[in-house]
C-alpha cells in the first residue's frame, strides 16, 4: 500500500500546488484610489458675426482669384504671370481648404463657385489673350487686392479666433508677394 500511497501523493501534489497557487489569485486587493477628473474639453475658438462675414468675403475672393489664376496659366503672354498663376491657384486652393475647415467647424457652409458678379469678371478676363490679358489680369488682381486688404487688416486687429487670424495673415502675406511679382 505504501507504493500506491506514494503514487497518489505524487499525482496529487501538482494538483495541490495548482490549487494553492490559484488560491492566491483570490486575494482581494485594497481599493484603488479614485481616478483624477478629466481635463476640461477645449472650448472652440470664438466665432463672431464679423468672422462669418470675413469668411464669406475671403471665400469669394479665393474662388475668383483661383479661376483668374487658372486663366493666367493659359492666356498670359508673360511667362512670369503664367507661372505665378499656377502658384496662386495652388496656394489659394490650399488656403481655401483651411478656410472651409474653420467654417465647417462653426456651422458655416461656403459656396463652391464664384458669385455671379465675380463670374462675369472671370468670363470677361478669359476673352483676352497675350499682352492684353496680362494688362487686364494685373489690373484685376490689384483691384481685388486693394478691396480685400482693409478687410484682412480689420480681421487681424479685431478677431478673437486664432485660426482666422492666422489665415488672414497668410493671405495678406501671399497677396503682397504676388503683387510684387506682377510689377
């Protein structure tokens, strides 16, 4: 019998070790400290009625300038104006994407096409080719820049929305650079 007892004892000992080991898992840990409160959600940047008006004006300018710049790529006699047209179209399209993102975040939907009055200007501009186009395109760009310049300065000075202020500064810088190249 002693042989059978030793054999059972050896067979039971791994089982006993496992039960003793699992018994330690049933140990109840002391209560964990309470989690700290979550930080307050970031408040969206303020968006005033003046900001909404600015977004609409800048959107209209961007759409018109992009269309005119695309025309400059194919209608200009001066190669620097054609290359600048390509740069303007690319830069203002990227700016348009940023502007749309800000507008959407504040529930504002922007039109994707120029307004009828601006479309007439674009259509008139596209009828010209070569040096005549260059002259009219430069005049058109200067007039559009003069029109939006005070709007940009006003927004930069008064808006509490940092995203719009950054966009306005970027547009202001780019338009001044473009105007320098055109002369």
